[in-house]
């Protein structure tokens, strides 16, 4: 299966998710932890990609749908999936990082502005968003916890967490033990915390 076909499959999954009224966060949460994303991130394009899209969708979401209504649909949902795939390929970052920095609800909003622009415009926008908030700050906001609470729950020193909260570079250089505790607490793959 070539790169275009994989991008198309990936984008059509977003169409199915939105057509079936899935919660945006829930869908991307399941997607970033899926076998499909793992294979894409590891460049393991094997027989898995020959599965029917409904089977792959079920593997990801545990949501059984009757028919594939995504084929030939080129709407905001399709654009989002396609652009997420392009961001992953261009930035060499895991999908968990991209979805955290640019959630699907925000990406849908961007469709009206960016869908007719060159991809470089979206890259520039992502770069701006990426600089606004660190990984740890976004995770804490998402979970509604303070650094004090995070320190108490994980056993990671608050001063260390403050350093991680100030710069993604700091968390990338963090000890594996600390990163593992943080990843486990937030239920995120360890790849999120690797440069």
C-alpha cells in the first residue's frame, strides 16, 4: 500500500468517526493508541493495511458500524485526518504529540481558514501553537490537576515538574523513571515524551 492510500485510509477514519458522532477526544485518544498508528509511526506497512476499513475502525474504537460511508467524502473531517497525517510525516512527531498540541475540535475549526491554503501555512500555525504551551502544561490542563497534585500522585519532585512545565526540551531530557511515572499518570504513550 502506498503513502497516498494510507493517508486516504487515515483521513477516512476521521470521516467515519464524525459521521458516527464519536466524541473528538475519545476518537483521537483511541486512535493514538491503536495498532494502526503504531504501525504508521514505526513505518511498518504490512498486511494490516489490507484490512477492510470497517474492521480497522472497530479495532480502534470498538464501535461496530454497518457500512463504509466514507469513500469519496472530502469534507472537513477528511481534511483533518489528511493534515494530521501530513503533520506527523513533516514533524516526525508521534500522533499523541500532534493531537495534544492541536486537538481535533480545534483542527475542525481551522478547516474554513486553512483548507485552501498550502500545507506550509498549517505547519506555521502548528509551530505557533506548539510554542504556546508545553506538553506537561497541556496534560495538566486536560486532567485538571496542578503541579502540586501531580507531584503527590507521581512522586516526582515539584521542582522537577516545574522545570518540565517550563520547556518541552526539559521533559525530553527528563529521567526515564520520571517520564514513565508521568506517562502512566496521564495514560499517555511514552513516545509523547521523546524528542
